[in-house]
């Protein structure tokens, strides 16, 4: 009997093998449990299939949409998408721009092909047509006060630039430029208010060196620093109010924490109220330094000027000002921007540069300075650039050159009031300034320093004089009264179109005179012009 039962069981099992397969066999005689492996979704590409996400049983080989194996999938494959081609027409190269052959580009994968079906891939080397040669006459020279060059008749690029070489009559032997004929154009105060752009270096009315720079573009005003003393804030405000009629400063930049840059932001206190810039104007945005080594208290336990400045910033913020640091601006973080346009047409931009010391410590407070490049673009091409570096010192300037693509500039505000440790060759040889403004009290030994450190220093002149003799200084020490007097006074560089001009130009107006530093009596008595300078 047992033998018969075994034969019947074997027959049933054999029939089951024929009639069922895989997990079905097991399910007839045992309780089958799937051994599931999850397969992640893979996107299809232009040329390769993808798949949906699914579960695969390693025992029966079936695919399911669920881990329990209730929903069998007929297929998990997602078909290849195929290229989505766009034809890029041929463009002839010029001396200013590379050209290209006609080709197809897939908007999905970015691949480039010679045919619309995407069968033949090509590389950038196959596509790009190199620039053509510049068209210029080697005998026709353009020039400014520093150099001469050939100009391409097609794109206007300057070629073969070189410094002037003068004969005994001060005429360049290459281009015929006469020394001094291309100096800065002198303007007048009446034109400033209607100028496209004006940059004002406000002369203090105290015997001290300090910065306060006012920039105006249309109805947009920018103030960079407010020094040198709290008492001088009245002078700064009087000057600003002549050009800013709505009481709004759209941007205030405070380069670093030294008092000769921050004091006017605080002002003096009377009746519990401060009269500084951050307290009395409607401020749109404050951009300030990231770091400082200064203490919040004095040795006597009182609030330091640094703490008072931070309180002034807090007040401006409570009144609606946005407050950012230089690093936040450079990184476009937290609402800050690296580039701020000062006009609706977006032709004038205020660009916050990267300073290594925004995020690294320095033993010198000056190296924390916020650095800004003002760029003015012209219709039809070309631009003017203006550079402001606060009191950045040599180490900071080295990093500034390393980490930023700096252009040649029309105007440079001398670093650290014309000190011997700022405005170094590593920076000057890159920016090649045509004009320099020095915010200092020339000849005043404010810090009882060695003569070699008195602003503007001989070392500064030795370096800057190799690039330009267009150097101007706000005020100077008056030895007779032990006070101060104007040198150039308020220094204003502005760009505008004067009557009779076909196009605008950069001009200079000063409240006292427009005498270059090297031509002043003070300079003759106290400094010497570098022998190797282009303008002797």
C-alpha cells in the first residue's frame, strides 16, 4: 500500500513539473516566498534605455511594482528618448570672436553632431573656427599720456602697446605724442550734477587723514567711509546734501573698522542722539567688513568707537537698512549681491571683489578692507573702471591680484592714504591707473612717525609715479598755523558730455585747484619725482 502511494505521489509531482514552472511549482506544494531585490529607477537617455523602479524576485525571475509581489510588471524598460536636435548655423570668425561651422546640438544631452540623426558626433575642435588676424597699420599710432598703441580697424583692440620714449624736446619718438598734451580734461562744477557718473573725494575740515568718498549715478548715491573724525561728519553731510536731495543713501560701504573710516558713521552725541551718517540718512544697504581685531571696550571699560559703530549699524538696520559683509556680497549669500547696478540701464555696476582677509585673520586691521570695482560700460563697447581698496596693505593687494581679474583703471583711490605699505607694484602693474586720488593731510605727522611714513610717502610716489603723474591730494598740513589747508580740496572725477562734445569724457574738478601733486610747492620742498618715471 505504501508503495502505491509513493508511485501516485511521484506521478503527481512529475505532472506538476510539466504543468507548472518556477514559483508556481513551489506554490502547488509549498508556501512560496519571493526573494525580492529592489532595482532603482534609471532615466533613459538619448541613446540608452532606462527603467522604472521595481522589485525583482531572484527565485522566479519575475518583476513586480510592489515588495509583496502582488502586482506583476509586464515590462520595466523605458525606451531611449532619442536626440532633440537644434541646428546651429555657420558663423564666420572675426578678429574679435571665434566662428563655427554649421552643426547640430542636442538640447537633452548637449552632444554635438554633424548630422540631424545624431550618428556622427563632433568635438569643439571640429566646430570652432579660430579668430582672424587683426587689421591695422603698424605706422598708425593712437596714444594717451602713458602709452601708444596700434588699433585694429575691425574690433578696436589695442595692439603693440608700449610706453612713450621721449627725445630732448619731450616728443615721443614712436608716435609723436608731446608730453603733457593728453592730461586730464578739466571740467567745471556746474556740469557735475548732470554727469552720468561722478566720484567725489570729500576733503576733511580737520587736520587729519581719512577717507570719505561719495559716488553719484543719476538718483543713486553711494558713500564709502566717513572719516577722519566724528566732528568732521558735519562737513561730509553738508557736501552730500548738495547732491543728494532726497535724504536717501542707497548704499553705504564701510571698508574696515579704523576710526578714520568709521567715525563719521557715528558722529557726535547730543541730547542722547547721534548725528552720524547711519543715524541721519535713510540707508538702503550697508556693506561692511567681515572681521576686526578691535575691542568692544576701552581700557577704562567704556564702549569703544568700534562698539559705537556696531551700534550705529544696528540702528540703521532697525530702520530698514539691509546689512551685509563683503564676503556675503562676493558669495551672493543671504540676499547680498556681488554686483549692484546703480542705474536702470545697468551700465554702471558696483562690484564687490574678493579679499582673502574676508575669511582669514590678519594682524593688520587694514587688510580687512572691503574692496570694490566700479565699472562704467559704454554703448557700442568699451568701459571705464575705477578701483577702491580702502586701506588694503601689501599682503592684501597680493591676494587681490591673485584672486580677481582686475582691469586697467581710469581712477584709483590710493590705498591707505598714500602709505609706503599700500599701492604696491604688484597691484599697480596690473591696474595701470591713469589718475590717482589720495585722501590725506599731506605732510602732517599725525602718528609721530618716521618721516618715511608721513603721507603721501616717497615710497608711494616712487611706485605710482611710474604709471601716472595725474596724482591729486585733498588737504595738506599748514606749518604756520599748525593746522591744515586745502591742497586740491574736494576732488571730483566725473563723466559727462560738455557742450560741443560728440561723446562724454572723464573730467576733473577740484574745489581749490587742479594742480598735480608733483607740481605743488609742498612736493618741491618735501618729495622727489622718480627719475625713471615716464613723465619727468
